[in-house]
C-alpha cells in the first residue's frame, strides 16, 4: 500500500490562505508557498494539529482543507526534492 502525505491549507483572513507547515522542532509555521515545505504523515495528525493550532491561536476552529499527496505528487509539486 502506497504511503500518503498531507498538507494543510488554512484561511487566516478573508481572501488570505496559507500552508500550515510542521517544523522539525515540533513548532508550526505559515507559508505562502507549498514548494520546499514539510507535510504531515497522517490525516489524523494533520487534523488534530490544525484544529489545536486554530484553538490556541484564534480561540475557534476556522476554515481549513487537508490535501492528500502521494510520494510522486510531492516530487511533482516540488514539495520535496530527492537528493537534497
């Protein structure tokens, strides 16, 4: 069975969406670009993380979309680059 990976797009303001990017040290960052960012290894991890982030930072769960990628799609969209 092929491994899938998950990226989270969150709406932070009307007309403004950013990618929620997990960092190696366990923190989260926002990015306008998906290229070269990190992704979540499971849907459940992505969902729990984004909902907790919304509650901690805004006090409510806002609009978000979890997008599934295959390993090949990560390469195609330059989210990861092999050999780096």
